[in-house]
C-alpha cells in the first residue's frame, strides 16, 4: 500500500508564507506526478498545482507567481511553497500522487488526508 502524509499547514497572517510537504511511503517503484489540491469551506476541491517529469509545473491562475511546487524524488516527497498568502487561500490542502508500486504495475492515484491552511489576521 502507499500512504501520503501532508504537513506544514497552520494559521498565518495575510502576506505570510507556508511550506507544505507531502511524504509518500510504502511500496513505491516510481512517482510520475505530484499534485496539490485545496477545498475551501463550502466549495469543491480544486487543483492548485501539479508537477510531472518533462513539462513545466502547472498552476491555477489564482496562485501563479505566489506558489511554487517542487519534488524531491530521492525522498519521495513533494512540496508547495506558498508566499504572499491571502485570506482566499484558506482551505484544506491535499496532495495527490500518481504512483507505480512495482515495475510491472499500473499507476494508481493516491491521496493524503489533508492539512488545514488558514490565512487570517
């Protein structure tokens, strides 16, 4: 099985920064993509950013220039650096990874449990 654990959320003032981490563990052969999603209160889950090999990272328009997605393949960990945070960034943030558990396996989609980010003065 594969587990994803997010960390780094919390309460921050507008204009502040947070760095979210997503650590993958378990039976992992390769991770082809990592994505960050968020679900604001009372709204649907939305894509924030994703990163995969061979193409530039992709960002939602609302976070372009403020958020940066990255990954450390050696550590099976993804990151989301969030700068210039705004109250509208308040949400439960989830990471998603596309994981192949063995060389001959199909890739599966896995989710973390979420970490809360609250931007408020």
